[in-house]
C-alpha cells in the first residue's frame, strides 16, 4: 500500500503562492526585498490576550522546506508553472530573516508576532506553513493557558490525542506542556519532545475482567497500589471500595470520568477519608475546560485531565493569525504597503513592538510604531523599562535561536507572571 | 537540528493503553478474544446525520503500526513496562479483523461505525490511532458535506490549510474532496492524494506592484486572462475595471474576499455585465460556512472557497467517536460487556447494523441488533430491501478493502442521494 506522506515540508503550500511566484518571476518582482508580518486582527471574544506557540516547530519545518525529487516531479506533472519557476524551486532554501516574539509570549490584537524579511519570492511561498503551525499551536496555547490558570496550581494531564488529527495530537501535547500542563497521555509526544507521560487505566481494563475487584487486583499487582484506579465503570462507590480492597489500604489515586464531578469528588473524598484512605488523590476527567475547572475550584480535587476542549482550542480551534506584506522594495527603497479590503484593512510599513514594564517587572502596556521612526514616549505609562521583546529566529537563512522545551516552558511562566496584574486590572 | 518526527504510527498511543496491556499480560487476559466498537453517543445539536471519514487513512496508518528501534528504546528508557510486554510490542503487528461502514457513509447517534476484533491486546493498543483519524476526518466530512449541500452544485474550493495543523491540512483537503468539493488549494494533498488543486493570486501580489493594473497585467501575462483576479485589495469597483482592462476583455473570473458577499457579488455582476464581461465568473471567499453559503444562494455567484469554518468542522472540530469494548472471551465463550458510568452507558455485545431502503433505493431506517440474534422484522418500515452496509477492511491482519479516492467520492455521492428524502422528511 502506498504511503501517502510527504518527505519535505515544501508542499505544505497553497497553489496560489506558486502562481504568484511565477507571475512575480516573469514580471521581475520576485527578487525585490520584502517584509511580511504575522498578526491577528482581533482576539476571540472574551479573551484579553493570546499566547503564541509553534516557533520552534516552525524552525524545524523550515529546515525541511526543500523540494524533493518527488515534489519537483509532481510540479512538472501538474503543469502550471514555467520551467524557470520550477528551476528556482528545485534549488530553494529559505535565506531570509525571521524575528519575532519568543514562543510562549502573550500578544494582543494587532501585535506583530513574527516578521519575515527576504526576497518577495522566499517570503511568499512559506506563508501557508508559517500560518498552519502558528495558528494551530497558538490556538491551543491560549486555551491551555486558560485551563492551567483556572486549575490554580493543581496539575493537569493533557489527554486529548484521540480527539484530533494524529500528528496534530503531538503538537497539542507539546504546547500543553509549554503552557504549564504537567504531562501528556501521548507517548509519541513524550518520545520526540521529551515531556512526561501519564496514564494507567481506562474502562476497557475493568470490563475485560469478570468483576471489578479482579481487575483492580490485577492493576495493583502490575502497576502498584500507588497507581490511579478508574472507579466509575459501574458505580463510583463500589469502585472506590473495590480499589481500597484491591490495594489493601490506600490507593495512590482514583479517577472519576463521569457524572457531576463536583459532587463525585466530594462524595469520593468523604468515602475515602472514612475508610482511612486520606492520602489517596482524586483525579477528574471528562470534557473539562477552563470554565468547568473554575467551577470545580473548591471541590476536593488533586488533578485534572483535559482532552477534547483543549485540543479544539476551547471554542477557538484556530488563532486567526494572518500573514501580510507590509513593505516591498521599489527602486531600491523599502516602501510600506497595505490593503483596504472591507473589514480586513492593514497598516502599511514594518512595525516595531515595545513593551513597557514597571519596576517590579509587571507588564503595563505595549506600543507599536513604524520601524523607521523612534518609539513614541507616552508618559502616561509611567514605565520604568521599555523592552524590545523580539528575538532573531533565523538570520539570512541560518537558525540563530533555539530553546529546550523546558526553557520555553519557564519563559512562558515568567510571561504569565509579568502579565498577572494586567489581567487583574482588565478583568 | 533534530527532526522531531516519528518513523512509525506505533506511538500515536496513550500511555494507559500500554499500562493496561502490561496488566492484562500479567493477568493472562491479553490474548483473550475481544470485540471493540466505534460509535458516537449522539450527534452535535442540529445535525441529523454524520459522515464517517478516515478509513482509508487508517488502513495506511495501521500498516505502519510497527515499533521502530527508536520506539522500543524510548519504551525501555521510559521504564514503565515489563520486559515481557516490551517484547510483545517489539514484534507487534495487528492481526485482527476490522469491519465497518465504508468511508463516506452516513451514520447516526449509536450506529456502530467500525468493529475491531482480535486479541484484547491488539485491539486495545490501536485505540488512540483509530480515534484520532476517524474523529478528525469525520468531523470535517460532516461539515464539508453540509457546505457542499448548501452550495447546491456550485463548485467549492477547499482552502483552509493555513488555519489548521500542517499535516491535518492534508487530511482536510482529502476529505473535502471526498464529500464533493471540487478542488483544494493544498499542493501536498494534490500530490499525495491525486486531487485537483486550485489557486491563482492573493493580496500580496497586488500589493507587490506599484499599482493594481500593473499587477493584473503581470498576472494576465503569466497566468492568462482566463485566470481568477482578486479584485478587493483596494476597492472592488476599481479592481473589476482594472481586471477588465488588464485582460483587454473578459477575465476568466474575479474573486471577492471581503465585505458583504451578497451585495459584493450582485454589484460585481452588474458592473461586469455592463462592461460586456458576461462570461466572467464570480468566486467568493471569506469565513464561509454552510449557513452563509445558504444565505448567498440567490446571489450571482459561480463558486465558493471555504477555509477556516471547514477545517474546524463548522463548530464541531471533533466527531466525538468513542472506542468501546463490547465483547470479551470468558472461558472460551464471547460475553457481552458494558459500562454504566453516568451519561456514558454502553450496550453490551457486538451489534449488527441493517439499513432499510425503499424500491427506489431511498434510505428509510436503520436497525441495530445483537449479532447473535436475528435482525428484528419491523413491518412499519415497509422496506423493499434490507442491507448489511458493512465491508471488511482488514481480515486477520490483511488489508482486504481499498478504494481509490474517486470511488470513495462517488460512493459518498450515492449515499447522499439515498439519504435525500430522509433528510427532507426530517427537516
């Protein structure tokens, strides 16, 4: 059976990028310098900030943005490009410069998140890849951060793999960890991104045995009494009693996956305590999102598992980031350009972001100004420091920035700390 | 830079499947015969049927569900499985049997969509892969079919790649084509799935030139006057006039991507007609879903492009299919099992679907009965034929069913034809 997979990332491309390239090559526009910017026009309703994710994945994907023989032979077969354009693609490597906010940063509507500079040609054809990665990862980063915040330091296990495309599941697990989840259920993500994996048992195990106690005995024997027992296959009370009996004492944890979780956790805690299983932790799962986690804040819960609602971005599965030309070289000079399409207007020229912090490192405001001009001094900010938050990811084709996932995770945690008062003030 | 990719599909797995496997191996349960079923408890609100997608992708993915050296060495490192269990995985190949509805079929809440039979062990560990693929592809199949239906034979271009994970974008393009879209913007999908690709120009091309007419001249020169001109970069009227001038006559098509599309298309048609460009087609794009397409039904529109709303399943990005143990071997006999978790109850035993059609081949009803018993004869149906809709995808580990994408597409079209009266009656 044929393997329907691409060897490179070069065809994660919309056809119109190549037809535009073809047109630009013929019109001698392709190798003019250009600047594109990535931003969102507005945040989803009710959200005060977004979290950008995917930069590290993008760098890896761009390093594989080279056309294989099979890619090129497909382009020949497809027969819509000039030989000259195919020749350009055949030896293509991205030689441009990418700067922007580090992964895990917060952003607002209009914040320039990433800036791509190079020839018009090379910036043009990576548009789809850039947006696919940043839109998916940022949508989940924002949703995940909200869930982590709602969980108020109780650990969250990411377990949404089964609800999303199998490859997207790996990216979901990765970004979940970056925004502060404790672990993932996905072993592939654990392997390639080196993040902790969690999981013990589902209902199938309990149902595979003639009765629950036998299943729990088998689990305790193999995984230990300290593992997590899923107690709601039949009814929660018998589940808890069977788990205690199978462990001959205190199970490490129990998991509740159905019913009203507030009530379930409260009843479970009482029953566990009354049986002396005071150190048994209670984990709850089942369609949790930031609102439900918030509702459960006062329940005796020790950890959450999030699935569907996380991997679908808690109602916003795509971050709606766009990739727009902001400057192009005309007669040797860079000129700002913009479009005026109704509801989709853009601001001409490459922009510079400045972030203002008070003396305790708390974020106060963001200002955006044309690159050419000096940053406006707005005295209302009373900022003690003004920071350029950009880093250089790729400089003239060479990757110049890379962080371990742990570093990205702690960078994100610091961003959230800096943003705390801003979030409170805007609540 | 390390390539963060998996060589196999074997770790598209939740950790708990392997810990359950470990437990079952130790308890001598792993090699008992088992039956798992895939179904949804209920359809999203307002939907009368779902469309299942992904079976062909699943067969390909299962053929790669074999553990690589790197996978096994990760499992050793992760240090949570017995040597015996790792040994089992090291030589793992799926030898079970998978039967079910063909890709592109309709289904309802409770319809058994896929049946997986084999040892408890082998059925258990493919759960996440099965669900990831079917949940994503079916969510988009359902959304796409609704858009195709609303478009009422006007062609739809799928162009959502930039709004979803880059690999998921390929699956999106594929399933969009299966449910009747005319083409995709995604070249990778065009290459590996052999589906038509579409696309000509975005706003960046227009903005890269000093003025619009110059850009359109360049486009007409390279892509031909018969290509599609994007006319809303500045204002639609000047866009249309410039396109006509650049083509020295009738442009093949114009595209409108902003503003009220009903009004925009109506104005565009009048202007085009008044300038003699009566054969110029009008394509509209911009956050279209089935509701907006329906609203545009009486506008002078010749084709739609769908993006975001399609790839996020038009509000339902995951099909909520579940994978549940329904039978297991006990003392040599297959026994039906079920769970009683609140709101997540299942029905014990492997089930058989029968679909009833009238003499004109129109679908009337579906009945579901335990495999062992005879199908119930419900005389209210007045059906002239009762059909078993299942096919065998994999028989004892060997793939026994495979259709070209064109065949799947026409199978789906026939399913929709058979369902037409049922949809009307239930409207």
